């Protein structure tokens, strides 16, 4: 597969374009908003310049990567592609409309993929004339830096396709894993409490966002705290994933979205990309210094990590992926310092269970129910 189409030139689209182009593919990048493509290509030029200065790539390679990407203003320009990866807005109706148009443009052999974070691959494929050629290829942000790629075959996907894509992702220098087509796949399902529980802690005025971030960094060794990460992902994108996962699990209270996140999203305080989210990214903005409190930090960490470990144990019980892939997913997809199953063992599953029991007693909410496997592990 050498001719790759990318639809959507935002955060993810341009990142995936860079990955494919670096691997030597010819990339056709299309977006309804051509200004966005121009802006993204300009940013890519700067990124490549920095990589050259740091001697990560040669000047020739930088030119080659940039020149391999062709900016397209019409979807029809993707007609000769072997694989098209869609990375547009997380909206099923809009994605479906794009796939329908795309099917009239590309050849019968062209593989069509979605980078969706949370929509069902099976449901997207079912809208296609030829659903067997459709598969989920889920990159992580920033795509050129994060090694993990979740490959998600839907119920209607050709059984040979997942291996083909697996091999291609290896060629692109990625660490692919195969995930079941469940809401949020692996990472976005297991990671939900990282954001959800952090938002709750702030909504309940137990701590400030900077304290929660500081606690997760200093006690848990996470590279980024939940609020910094939400600002990077985009609060709108993160909120939309949360809502989809919640609805797709038939409104399981474990995944209930946060009102605070809803308000931030309504206010278009989307994080880095809009210049303001939980933090201010304007030029002279100063980050508030968190008021350190060791006891509070331990409580915050234990509450969030217990919820995360409980989700990993539940994913293991449901065999959403192999144990190895569950561990790899969280470390390579969202940079967690350890695999959650190993972390549970280290902290002690008894302690995790006790923490959840205490939260359940305090809040009387289903949200804190334990995986049946947690008691037996
Ligand atoms: N941001 C992340 O961290 C992340 C990570 C993994 C997956 N994803 C998924 O990747 C997809 C894109 O996310 P993003 O963060 O890059 O979004 P983004 O908002 O940065 O970019 C989306 C782009 O799609 C374009 N677009 C919208 N409708 C279009 C259409 N009909 N045809 C062509 N282009 C259209 C927009 O103009 C925009 O440039 C989503 O499905 C998201 O869930 C996002």
C-alpha cells in the first residue's frame, strides 16, 4: 500500500500524513477546509525543520517527507489510493456521508479506515456498499510520536484485512495491537476514569486542576496530568468520546460524563488548539502554582488509579485484548508509566478493592462497582 489518502487535516490527519509520508508513502491529504490543510502543512514544515536542526532526520529526508504529501481540494483526487484513513470530526452522520462519497471515488480494492476514537467500526461499516473493506485504525495523539495503533476489525470486516493492516503499521514503525470493537476500544475505555474521576474531584472542590495534575505527576509518575492531557487532546474531542462511550455502554454510570467538561466544551474552551482550556496558552500566561498537600495528593492518586486498574481488570475479564496488549496499550498509547495490571499487583488488588468499596459506601453510586474479577485476581 503506497498511495495513502487522508481525510481531515486537523490534529490527527496531519500527524498520520507525516507518519505515512515518513514511511515513503505518497499521501493525498483532503479537508473541506483548505485553510486548515494549509495551516497544518505550514506547522509540519516547522516540525520538520526542528527535527532537522536536532539531527533526527536529514535535510533531504525532511524535503522528501514534505513533498510526499499532496494537498487536495477535491475528494476525487484520492481516486487511486490503496488505503484511505478518515480523521474528520467525531460525528457518525458526517463520517458516513464522507464514506458514501468516497466509495464512489475509489477503486473496489481500496481499503477504507477510520481513525475514530469511539464510534463503532461495525456501525460505520454497515453504511458502506462494501463493508468488508472497512476497518478501524486508531492512532494516538501526537501520531508521529505515539507508537501505539489499535487495529479494530468490525463484525463485517474481511478476516484477512487485520493482518494486512497490522503488517503495514509495522512497516510504518508503529506498535499495532488488535482490539475488539467495543466502545472506546482498549485505551479510550480503560482511560475514561483518568479524566472522569479527575473532573469529579475538581467539581466537588476537593482539589484544583493543577493540584490533580501535580498529584498524578508526582505520586503516579504520569508524564501529564489529566487536565493537561485533556487540553492537549482537545476538550471537545475528549467530551465527545466520553459521551459516546457512555451512550454505547447503555448509560453505564461508570462512564457518566461531567457537567464541568460540558460547560468547557460549550464555551469553546477546547484547550491548546483554542488557546485556552483548563490552562491558558496565551503568550504571557503564567501557570498557577499548585498548593502542595501530600495527604490530598495520595488520596487523589489512589482514587484515580483504583478506578483505572478496575477498568483494566474488567477489560481482562471480558478479553477485549490479550493481557500483554492491555499492558502495552496503556504504556504506548497514553504513556502510562506502567501497565495497569502490573500496577494493580504492585499496589495490591486488595487495596484497590478497598478504595473502591470506600468510594461506593460514601457516594452510594454504581459508578464505583468493582469488576467481578477484582475479588478473584
Ligand atoms: N485529538 C485526538 O487526540 C485524537 C486521537 C485519536 C483519534 N482521534 C479521532 O480523530 C478524528 C479527528 O480528530 P482531530 O483531533 O484531528 O480533529 P480536528 O478538529 O483537529 O480536525 C478535524 C478536521 O476534519 C475536517 N473536516 C470536518 N468535516 C469534514 C468533511 N466532511 N470532510 C473533510 N474534512 C472534514 C475539519 O475541517 C478539521 O480540519 C476524530 O474522529 C477523533 O475522534 C482524535
